[in-house]
């Protein structure tokens, strides 16, 4: 019988980061994983989707290569090869995480974890079936005793009750990310982050894509200008977007009601992605037996990541706080440092105030901070990428950056443009640290770069822009 400082249930980004940080701080830690190491992000989410988006980017650039003086008269999209590359990237990432855990002497148990008590975890050993993705249990079991249990059990796709999941035309993002053949047609129910990323992938690889969204606009959590811009760009790329449409039937044929006119729309849909969101994986019987507080959104935790039961913690999607991997990673680190902190040390608290949200569409989108409801004391600055020299050189001038500024500090920022995920961190740091915009505008920014648009926007807000006018 092993005795641990902590047993982590789930080896996704949150659980893995928590385990490594505990080990770094001198703790003896184990991870129990019933699926592949790396969790949803590595195997079904972030990693495979971004690998496929990279192929979509290349296809888009080849399609438009003539503008750079490079004529490509004929090219072929080899989707099985794209799928093989995707799978290779997944395996490489999974192996890297496994090696990282081993490097820090984290014990890895493959199987199902059953929490018997706040200090006891029973592991039912199993082997993952690579064809069914189900666990084949061996019948072997082991009891782990521990001072702390961290629940990092992740999330699953949210499927409405009226949809028959057994219908072969219905797929979740989990299933769509594993396909080996390119669908001729793809209908996406949901115009949020997941829906728009898959629309990007498959439209650029040659599928006929339709997006059906219940709300009046796609990416409704973003600024209206962002929604309008990505809609325009997607439609120019032959994606059909139906907003304000309520789906009433899915399965071979999709039916939806236009909520403005009452007209019924029928779409031939041999493949339908349900992308209306994700929900925490809940083990309600276990939580009830332990007396653990939870809601339909997830396990209730305080800002140290402690649950209602001393010694039991929760991180990542299981908390219902966020489904973003980088939020889960930070939760894992905060949890680990609180578990391992000395008696007289102050706890580390999780701060949800500045968590960047990225949409890996073409072009990319980011959102940081909270746009105030009351704009009476807010200065709004919007600068198009058309004024940025690097964007003009490379002919990636679609999009803009938009800042909300109060008392010489950026309180929120959003942008749509080429690779904007790589320039957002400067603004995230400014918002988190409450930096005066003049302090950043005075710092020399390399020229020409996409990141230079941040300096341009800050200078424009102060009436000091010397490189463009609007």
C-alpha cells in the first residue's frame, strides 16, 4: 500500500501541472488516468485541432500564393496524410508529458480511480483499447493512501436531450478530431469557439461547411465588431452562417427555425458536429456519498482550489470555472502550492481576472479582460491591421485591434487578425498589472512587427500616433 502526499485523478493539463508542481516542491505524488495521458487537450482538443488548423493555414496560403508571385496551378489535399500528421503530433505530445511526469518521479496508474474516503483511492487497473477508446479492465486493483486527493476529471461535450447520439450522422468534437477521411459536407450546430475553429479547418481543406447558431451572432461572447468581421471573412471563404436559427431536428437532415421570420430551413447534413459547449464530468453519486458540494456546472472550490471537504481539491474543467487549458494549468499550480505550503505561509489564491481567450480561426481572435457595461468613462480605440507595415508586407491586413481604456489603463482588449494569439500577452500583462499606457507606449517596439500595432493603438489613444492616421 503506497502512501502519497497527493493523488491526482486525471492527467490532463490541470492534473499534470498539479502533479509536477507538487513533485517539484518535494511531495510524493501519483496520477491515475483512465484515458490517455494528456487528457482532452492533448488527445481530443487543443493539440489535434491546432495540428489540423496548421494544415488548413497551409492550404489557405497555397490557394492565395499567386499574390506573392508564386504560381501553384495544381495542388492536392491529402486528408489521410493530414490525419497521420495529426496523430503523430498527438503521440509526440503525449509521450512528452509522460516523460515529464516520469522525470519528476510521479507514479502513473492506468485505470479507473474510485475515491473510498478523503484519504483513500482504489485503482482498478486497465488497458486502453486503441480501437474503441474504452478501458479494458484487468481485474487487478490497488489501494493508494494519501494526504490529499485532487479531482481533475475534465469535461465532455454538451449534447441536447432531443438529439439522438446514436445517429451515425451526429458527431462531437471528440469524434470529429479523429476522422481519417474528409467529409464532403459538414454542418456545425453552434457558432462559438469550437464551432468556428472546426469551420476554419474543414472549409479551408475543402468541405462545404454550414454553421447554425441559436443566437443573433456567432462568437456572441466577443465584441459585436469581432463577430461581424469573422462572419464576413468566413462567408467570403464559402462558409454558410445561419444565425438566430433554432435547431429542431438533426440526423441526416437538419431542420432549423429562423427566429426572425418563422421560416423553416432544411439542410442536407450527412455529418453534423454538435458544438454548443462542454460541461464538467460529474460523479454525483461519489460527491453525494462524500458530502462534497457541487452544482450542475462543477465541483465548488474556493480560490485555493480546496473543496468543501478538507484534503480534497479540484482543478480544471471539473470545477466549472473555465474550460480553457491555460486556466486549468494555473489552477493546478495554485492547488499544488497550497497543498505543499508551510504552516505559516499565506495561501496562493487563483485570480480569474485576466485569462486570455483565443479563437484559432483564420484569422485568429483574442479577448482579454472584461468590457465594462458602463462606458461613460471609457475611451474605445480601434485600429485596423491595414495600418501595420508587417501586415501590409505579408498581405494579412484583415482585422483590427480594439482597446477599452479607463484612466490611462487598458481594462479590456480584443483583436482579430493574423496570428494575434502571439501578440496578446503584452496586453494581458498590462491589464493584470494595471500599467499606465504611456509607460508601454514609450518602450521601443521592433519594426516592422505585428506586435507593433499595440504601440500604435496606445499612441493613438494618447493623440501621439506618428505612423498612421484614421
